[in-house]
C-alpha cells in the first residue's frame, strides 16, 4: 500500500476552501490526510470546522512576533513538526518571506480569486467589476516569492454579468474555487504534476 501523504492547511478566516478540501479528502478517500490546520488569527472560523472534523487546529499569531521573518520561522517550525508533503494556503492572508517560500519549494500551493496575472492582491472582485472584464475566475498556483505570481496549475472561469455585485460575483467564483482546489490538491498528491524549473509539468496518468 502506498504511504499516506501528509497535508498541512494554512488559513486566516472563514475556511470554506479548507472545508471543501477536508470533505473531498474523506469522501474520495485520498491517499493523503490533512494532518493540521494552522491559522495566524485566533478567531478564524475555520479552526472550529477543522476541530469538528478531528483535525489538529493550531494558532500561530503573527501579532506575537516582532517581524515577518520571526513569524515565518515560528510558523515553519509548527508546520514542519507535522512533516507535510504539501502545504496548502487557503485564504491565508499573510505575505510570506522568500525564505519561507523557498523552504517549501514545489510543495506550497495557493488559490487566488482572480484569473492571474490579472488582479493580484486584495479586492479582486471589486477590481474586476471596475475594470469591466467579462470573464473572471480563480487560479490555483505554486507559491513563489512574488505575491500571486507563481506558476499556474489550474484556472476556472465564470462570466461577469451586468447585474453582478461584488457579492454575487464573489460567490460564483467561490463555488468554482471549491471545485478546482480539491481537484488540484488531489492531483498533486497523486503525482500528476510538479514544479520543474519554474514551470508546471504534467505527468501522463
Ligand atoms: C478565497 O476567495 C481564496 O481564493 C482567497 O481567500 C478566500 C478565502 O476564503 N485566497 P475561505 O477562507 O477559503 O472561505
């Protein structure tokens, strides 16, 4: 039997992508287990969801550290205690140091609520409406030191409707996030693609 892969998920808030991952991992019987969920915010709603699912829910508060480097070191120490094969950012609202990102090179994924390279950063749905784009969506990518710029693994598109508000557009995108994130994480676990020389290389099934 293949060894179970180990996944650590980092969150800062609601945790709906984390919940979608937990759900898929158990329903689809992934050859992987989520071994910990870690939040930089003690009041993140997703922590209760993780605990209820029987998963270690840890808090490493960034405000307890004097600078970004020391927070990232503390966070790494907690993550590495779980010996993960993959670290998944799911609404983790902290900019990470290049040292942190390098340490998890090729095994650090993020989901971003826009079609990168359009709209990196915050308020993506408002900015998409303001720009008048007709297509919007979400992107799963490997994390590199430059914020929201890593090699793209998968994207999902949604139409932007004339009647859309920030909220309606956000919820249509979120629905797609909950489809593509579990799928790409599962494919990573199955070794279907990897980061090779800065590009995503797919392996035949
Ligand atoms: C999602 O839109 C995700 O793309 C972005 O932050 C949001 C997190 O939502 N990175 P949730 O905490 O997963 O519900």
